[in-house]
C-alpha cells in the first residue's frame, strides 16, 4: 500500500504529538499533589495506575503510527530521488510550426 504525502506527514506528526502530550501528562501525573495519583502515605492509587497504563498504550500506538508515517515519507522521498525530472511538454505552437 502506498501512502500519500499528506497522510504520511499526518501520521508522523501524530506520533510526535502523541509522545509530546503523554510525556507531559506523565510528568504532571508523577508530580500530582491533589491526592488523586498518590494517597496520604505516598503510595500510587488506582487513578495513577490506570492513567499510567493509558499513557503506555498511547506511547506504543503513537510510536507505531509515527513509524508508519516515517516509512511513508521516506518511501516517497526515495521514489522521488529515483525518477529523473521529466522534460517539459512541448507546446502545441512549436509542434505545428514544423
């Protein structure tokens, strides 16, 4: 299957965005002082574990999607490098003058 350039770049950008967002979320989750992520004794709560699991799943999916996008971009660039530029089309006035 061949991906178009916009789709390839979208998938790559989505993978990068996913990593950026979820790393920020995990940092905030780790520093949580509201009592949601850690109880009074400092132990992780169910909220912490569920959200950490969501973050890990999102890292994996973001990575897979980003890799698909990267491979699509790389394939398009490699394909563009293998084809020599096409000569300009002759105009109809030049061919009728002969």
